[in-house]
C-alpha cells in the first residue's frame, strides 16, 4: 500500500483484513472511528507511527484470500452480515452471560469489577437484540428494496431519509456498543484473568475479547461499506425522479 499512514483506518482494513490483528493490538478503532487516517489515530493514542506502519505493511504483504467486500452487492453484504455476525451474536451472548453470572456470583467479592462487567454486558445483550431486530425488520429490507429497484431500472418516490434516517440510528447504536465494550476491556485490563482465575473466569474473558473483535468487524462492514453503498444507491434512485 502506498502512503499507508495517510489512508483511513477503514480503508486499510477493507483493503486487507490481515491488518485487523495489528489494529486490535494497538487499540485502533477502525469501525466507529474508521474515518481517521492512520497518522491521526496514532497521534491521538500517542503511538509510534513508524512501528505501527511497519507491522501493518508486514501484515499486508501476506498472501490474501480475502472476502471481496468492495465488489459485493448490497444483498450479498447483508447476507454475509446475517450469517457471519448476527448469527454469532445471537448464539454467543447467552453463553457469555451465563459464564459471567457464575463468575460474578462466585468471585464478585474478590473481583468486584466483574459484577460491573456483568451489568455492562447485560446492557449490551439487551441493546444488541433490539439493534439487530431493527436492522433485520427495517433497514435491511429497505436497502434490498432500493437495490431491487435499481436492478430493475425502476424508481419510486422515496424520501432521502428512507435510508439515512435508520442508518443514523444504527450508527449511534454502534457507537454506544463500542463504548460499552471499551469499558469492559478497561475494567478487565484488556481481558487479562487474575493469576489464580478459575476456568470459567478465563473462558468468560476470552469470550468477551472475541465478542469485541467480532463487533469491530461487524460495525466496520456496516458503517464503512454497506451503509455508504445503500445511501449511494438511494441518491441514484432520487435522480431518476
């Protein structure tokens, strides 16, 4: 990649998903704050730009078998999100909550921060259920409708807010979900278990780390690829009116 430091975090990850572990390592938010350049993001977090740049370039040099997200249609992206992200979230949240409840009950007195982690993840679970329902019942059908109209070279009198209004809601909720997981990561010292932690304690923290990493990929795909594509399609539809 040329001038990698001046590219946005979102573009770097979109071009090569092998850069994601480097972003995660340095806490560079490529989803909700993906519009920042690498240089700006490193400056904000007081990270050595050249070090991060070298690791990203090394990761980018690996042979790739990446998903062609930029070439995907809106319908294909939605299918990918439903299968790879919504399904994972729906399956993983009850298991994570169950493990956190056991940890909070048995070890909450010694590690009171885990009680707070449980409360935060309960909030996350409730909000994600509603969030995904709104996407599946409202936003995704609207995007598919606009895509179908475009594919059939037809048009309807749709308001500009038909896509942008629910997108703004989803992006706001993405930000809040990211804030919750950031609090959990800080409370658990980057998901580090105590030296004498039991198996359930260790498992719950590993699950939370995996959940946050999936959330970053999930939000990146929607905020930086699907939503802009949907809004672009609607603008093209409006020009036909």
